[in-house]
């Protein structure tokens, strides 16, 4: 591939930070860079929240759901249109997902459908243990509405902010600050990366303490290894945290660049039948990936045609996430919605959006799409 969907983009600051980590000999999942990385992210999010750096976003979700009390047979209500890592941890705990559609105005979880279903479940005495809405493609979910619903029905809220690091929900509130806990990802394709990593962000000091305990094999305090429950080896490496320190210095610049890439696509490709992901009122999306839908009736070409044409020219693009209720693994699982997510999947495409993509590369992507659609 010559032009990628989203590549790691180093700032040049990372190697010095990694060298410092080596010099300290904390080549381990413990150390000063790890502590500093947590502090820097906590500050970035506005302070006052507890951050626990972990080996992946999926690990963070696994811990958050365990802390939320999810166990065998418990329901967890999840956005259907998401990445597998945002759902599989429900299975790790023996929980049962129930899937929810998106709101066509925001392409994030439909809070009206969610509210209706919570009302029904409350009267039937089968409320979920937790709700996991997904911040999709760089945009925050409606934290005000979701937090109000979670409070009203006394269910835990874990926001999957893996795709929205650097985004804001409002002028005073960043994405990643929501619910009982939020999870972040620093995987290689995300807006910033630690090569692989994640974070649990929580307002509850006791959740953070318990997460650190569980992420380091649940060792009770004793000179020997003493265990009264089982844990995991989920802590982030200090070396990876050092990469994260370099990346945090450029997070806002990366968001700015991705937004500029989005804006250029939007200007160049605007046409009847081509719709870009909306940005919710008052919000600041990072536009992690530029996502659009192509209506074959109006455009005279379909998503797959565009994707395969780009692939022929070694340009990577990808359909939107396939909704989880359409996955073979989850066939027969409850789904509430009107198929907004199914239509987005059918017609939706993510275009190359990496912050290191050159203007010439983006121009090539645009020209190839325009000339394909003109045929
Ligand atoms: C990337 C991602 C995750 C998982 O993060 P990893 O660090 O890859 O484990 C979870 N949810 C969503 C929506 C994601 O995009």
C-alpha cells in the first residue's frame, strides 16, 4: 500500500523520552515514564480524574466492566456499530451484550431508543449492569444525556472513547471524561500511539486503585505472592509510556491536521448522494477517520466500487465498522434500532486520514475518486 488509512505518526520527541526510560533502566511495566504519562493524560483531560495506563484499550474495557460488576449472565448494552475490541470484553466476563443503533443526526448511540429500552427493562426488573456507548471516528457521544440516563436507572456507564482521544464534548469537557469510567486506546492506527496501549480514566479513586491491583496479577499485600482473587498482566510498559509522552505533545496538532484533511475531502467531494459524518452541535471531533456514505442511486457508483478502485492504486480505504448484531459471532443477539447502522455499513467508507499523509497524496485520492465518479 502506498497511501494508508491511518499510520503511526511520530513527532520526533519520542526517542529522547524512550532514551530516558532506558537510562532509568525501568524496562518494565513500572517506572517514572509510566507515572508521568498517566499524569500528563489526566492534566490534558482537565485534571481531577484518575488514569491507569494499560496494555490496550480492550484491556481497559475488560477491567472497567469487571469493576462495574459485570459477571456471568449479566447484560451489557453496547453500540452495535463499533470495533470488536469494544465488545469482546463483555464475553471475557461471561456477560451478554445487547446492541443499540445509532442516531442518524450524530452517528453515535441513539439515546432515545436507549431511554425507551431502559424504561422497559426497569419495569421488567432486568436492567443491564453497564452501558457502553462508543465515541465513533473521533466524535464524542452525548455525555449529558447518557450520564442522566445512567443516574436515573442506577446503571454503570463506561464510555468507549478509544477513537476520540483529543476530541471535546463541549467547550468545557473533553471526550474521555465520561461516565463512571472511559477507556482510551493508543493502538498503532489511532490518532496517537504508544505502539499498543490503552488507559482507564475514572472519577472513582477506588476504581483506579482496584484497576492497578487487577492489572498487576491481583497481589494481596504479603512478602510472598498471596491471591484472594484472580488478576491480569495488563499494565503498560514504561517504554511504551515514554512513546506516549512524546505523542501527547502533538495530540492537539494531530487533531487539527485530521480536521483539515476532513475539510478538504468535504469541499472536494461534496455532491448529491455523498454525505459526510456530521459533527454534533457544540462538539469538536478529531475526525480520526474521514467517513462518508455514497448513495448508489444518486451517485451512480457504490462504496465497494470506490474502495476497489482505490485499492487498485494501492490506496487503503475501508468500509465503516460492520455492526456487531450482523456478525456471525453475535447472530441472534438482541438489537434495538431501525437499521441506521446497517445502512451506514452498506454505503459507508473511511478514507485515508493519517496526519502524516501529504497534500499531494490526499490530492491523488480526491482526483481518483472524482474521475471514477465522473465515469
Ligand atoms: C481501537 C478500539 C478499541 C480497542 O482498543 P485496543 O487498544 O486496540 O485494544 C476499542 N473500541 C473501539 C471503538 C476502538 O476503535
